[in-house]
């Protein structure tokens, strides 16, 4: 019997992410007819012990993989059907941190009946705050147009669902493995992208659909700190990605422009971001700048002279500025907590989680979370109640709000609150928030 879709999740040393997904999200996936496969390469049984509690229902499966395999090698094995207990119409490759709401899963499910070769899911879309984001859905029949519009989304493990009968049937896997898995570190990191954009040219006909989602539909878990290639960031970006795109067939035009768009949308489009996120840990340095001097115009529109100056900024200076922003923000936060008996965190997502963790470490209390529109069934988060803003409007006496959201929605939330309370009742410090998120992610990396 052919089943509709298998969600295939490579996992390594992240038992907490498996637990979060299985407890809080797996029910919705199973209800939509999605089978779940975990491919575990953790050397010990920490992940296995979590998943084993769920594998007795013939819908959730656990498979062990060699911990020495590169992630791309695991991906190619999955695409060749490794460990699948049934034949499936679609294979959904997904990293361990992607989370979809029931509404997003319903949207995806509707597209499966259309028999597209390729379904692209984009939780990183710059337009995801658009309330009518569905209007940005698009069907493609041209491979070159698909490359132009969807390259960014295909980078993400979790952003691609492949039709097994067209994309994965009759593939010369030996050729692809030889070309992208056995040619050294440069090409292996983006081997899946190389496969996608070569394979679609081999199809007699091609069709794909692009599905962008707001963060309340598809997001990355707040428990996931960084990808596993964080320490080799500039190698993977400046050598791996650039070389991968350069070597794609010539029918794909404007490669350099698309590559710049890709990296700026995902990583850094401002010098301040480069310095704050990468200079402090010495991931970006003068040595890195000089090493990749010839390819900077493939990854960013920031002028080389500015990149040079950023590389000269002393690490201690960046750390000192960060410490200053944190100290000033901490004073304002403590003042808000002293002058208000009720503290509400506006935002029950990744930023809200970081603030909750920060409050716990500092021995500070807050009453609840607040959101503009609550997800169905989400009445608690981090052990605190979650209210919609409308529910709180009737009693705002002595309430202090903390803006705990990120991205494009930050300004919208701030303006919503200003319409209800005075500025003194709102803690809105993006630089402080950036600092505590940075420290939280760093602690997560160290604890692995």
C-alpha cells in the first residue's frame, strides 16, 4: 500500500528537540496522515530513549545511522529510501527544529493532491508578516524561474517536499554521490541543492509550488540554538554555497545576484549584524576577510572597504558594547518590574522563551504571556498562561509589558501597545534583547 507522505528527520544529540516535537506537535502531523521517521546518529542512546516511547503505533519510526556520516550523506540515503517501511508518494526532509501549525499542515496537505514534483515551504520569507500571505503562493513550470524565486527556501532542511515517483525514481545516485559527496568539503554541504537543481532538468515536465508561511504557521523551535555548521560558517557560505551555485547548469541565470539575495536574506544585510553576530566570537576576522576577498561580492552587497573595517574592530570592543547595552537594558527592566505589580511578556515564541529563561536565571517573576492571536489550544507556555491582548484590555492597571518578539513584527507590537498604555509601561529594548538571545544561543552551543 502506498502511503501519502513521510516526514524524515535526521537528528544528532538533540533529544530535547525530539521530546518537544513528539509531545507537542506529532499528534497534528499524524492526524494529517504524515508518518514520522527519525534518523539518529547520536553516539549514545539519549535520543533513542525518547523516541522509543512513541514507536509502537506503526506511524512513528526510529532508525540508527552511523555517526561518522556527513549530514548530506544521510540526506542522500534518506532520498534513496533507507529505512522506509512503506512506499510513499512524497518524502519531506526536515531538520529537527522545524515546527508547523495544524493550519500550515492543512495547507500542505491540500497541495499533495496536485501531484507537484516539488513543494517548497518557506518559513523565512521576508513577507511572512503579511496577513494575506497566501496571495504569495506561486506555481512554477519553468526551472529557471523556480531557481530565481526559490533558491533561498531550498537551502533549508524542512523546506522541501519531493514527489518520490518523479524526483526520486530512476535517479543515477552513484553519479550524484560521486559529484557532490566525494569531492571534498566544499561541495558536500549543499549537495542537496545541487541534486535538486540538476534533477529537475532531467524531468520531462516540471511543476512546483511555493508556500510561504508566517511564523505562526511554520517556524524554527526556540530550543534550537544554531545549525551544526556554525563554527565553519564562512567556509560553508563563501566556499560551499558560492561554489555550488557557480557550478549549476548555465540555464540558471543571474547566479551571483541570486546568491547575494540568498545570503543577505538569511544571514546579514547590514554591517552591524556582521559585527555583532560574527566578530565577537572571532568567526569573522581579518584573516577571514582576506581569505574570501575574491568572493565577497557573491555573498553580500556590503562594500569591501566596510567589510575590511569590520574585521579590524577589536573583539573586546564588540563585547564591551554588548555588555553596555545589556547593563542599560537590565536597569530599565528592573525599574519596570519595581514600578508594576504585573509583568506581561508580549510574545510566546522564541524571544518569549529567551526572556522567560532570563527571568528564571535572574530570580525575577512575570505573570503571563500575551499574543495578538493565540494558537488553537496554546493556553500555556513555559509554565505560564497565554492570553490574547483583547482579553487583557479590560484590566490594564499596573501592568508592565515587555516586547518579546523579533523581526518585522517588533514595531507592530510596540505600536499596538502604545495605543493602550503609556510608554513608561512598556519595555522595548531591541539591543538588550539581541544580547540576551546571543548569550542564550552561546550557552546552548556550549552545552552540546
